[in-house]
C-alpha cells in the first residue's frame, strides 16, 4: 500500500513542473487514478488472504452448555442463504465436537425466515414467535432496518442477547455484535470495475434490491459515492425493487429510456438473475453488467461474456462467525472480549480469476 502514496506524489510533482499549473488543478486530474489504484490493490489483498474469516474454536472459553440459538434470516431461499446456513450448522457441529458436549449438553440451532427478503411482516411475526420461546441467543438478519424495534426491545427485556448478521438494524445499541460483509466496499469495487469496463465515461444505472435493508443501502452509497471520482460518468437511474410493482418491467423501462446506457450495477443475486433473464435488444451494443454474488447463473454469464464480473461475498464464513459470536455472548460477563463489528472483505470475480482455487470460497455452487 506504500506505493499508492508514492505514485500520486510523483505524478503531482511531474505534472506541476511540466505544465506550470496549480497543485489543486493537478490533484483534480489525478484523483480518479489514485482512487483506481487504491481500490484495485485493496480488492486484490482481500482475495489473497487465506481463510482468515473462519475462527478457530477455543474450547477454553466457558460457553453455556445446551445453549439454544434461534436464527431468523431475511430469507431461507437462494444459494447465498443456503451457504449462510451451512456455515452456521458446521459451527454448531464443530463446537459440540471441540467441547465434547454429550447429548444433554449439545448446542442446538433453529433457522427460520421468509422465502422472500421483501416480506418484512413475515419476519416480524416469526420474531414474535421465536422470542416467545425464550432462546438463549437470537441471531437476526433484518429485512427492514427500522421495523424490528419492538421485537428487539422484547429480546432485551427477556435477557436474550442479539447478534446481527448480513444486515443490521438502525439502532445498533440493540445488538451485541454484527457479522457480515463490508457492503460499502461492495459498492466501491463495483463502481471501479464498471467504470473501467466502460472507459470511464457514459451513463450507468443501478438496479437494486429493497431500499429498507442496511446492506443494500451501503452498497448503493458506496457505488454512487465512488462514481463521483469519474466526472464523465452519469448515474441516470436508481431503481429499488420495493418501490416498483414489477422489477423486470422497471428495468426494461430504464433501458428503453436510455438507449445510450453503457453499464448497470445489480446490487444482489436476485436482481442480477432477473436482469440476466431479461430479453435484450440484440441490435444494440450490449450494456456492461456488474453483479453481486457469484451464483451458478452469474458464473455462467461471466464465462459467456454476458457479465463482466461480480463482487462476491463469503456467506459460509458469515454464518460460521455468527454462531461462534452468538455462543461467546453466553460466556460469563466480561470473561471474553467480543469484537463488536466484523466486516468481511468481498472479492472481485471475473473471467481472469473465476477458476482460481483461491477464490472457491466466493463461488456459489447452486
């Protein structure tokens, strides 16, 4: 990372000397270049790390035998959530084995949620039922950052610690810890890769999942903020799935309104899948697409040059981290230190590295 600091300094000196211009003017010229270097190197560093996100089970920590963990997810369908659940179940299995818990001491976990991430009312109802059963720990991925206040208050009153995963809530004081992706980085990497792919000029659009979810808010913010580095790129539309009746029709309308559209950013796997399934006008130059999460469909699209690449997460690791963190909350007060926020770096996956074994944790098999 030291090279990043040296390169712009050298450029600034040379350009000022050659052109006789003010330092402030040159800084404006090289700012996008500096941002590009930083984003590319940080993204590469994240991919080069070797499994730092699967914690080692420390059986010396005094967790509660027989603890019941209730997980209420944004969704139970799709490859991302399937991998989250697999990570959670493996963590439970590993903990029981590491601690040598017998039948009556086994850690147990339930995993519930709606089949649709947009179904906030279903999540609220599920939470009410789960809290009534008085689990030892509650793990929650919020569909709506502001709709679960009463349920979180109820958990607090009943002495149930809450660990948020994937997407947290607006009142962060209601949760003991958060485990998920650095979603602002997702947006920044997507913006950088899309900008480079379209030659750093032209019109782009954002096709997004629901606006009320924290993870999506952060991705869109990261994307739009980073695009400010490119004055010749115009973000012409941001469409949220929970603000339209038919997302496919809404995306089609944006394409028809903007025949010169150069690129699109789809903020999650569901929206990416919808966009890939849309009929396209073969007489026009294809719009460059960047998606999120390397599902089987998106991997195929990358191989077929229908998608330039995806910013992908590690859902298995998120699930594993969530369960281990949940169990740490059952330890005697102040006997362990719990990191409040752990955000796992995403990785860029494209045709050049999709077959690299080092990236297997970012690829979803179904």
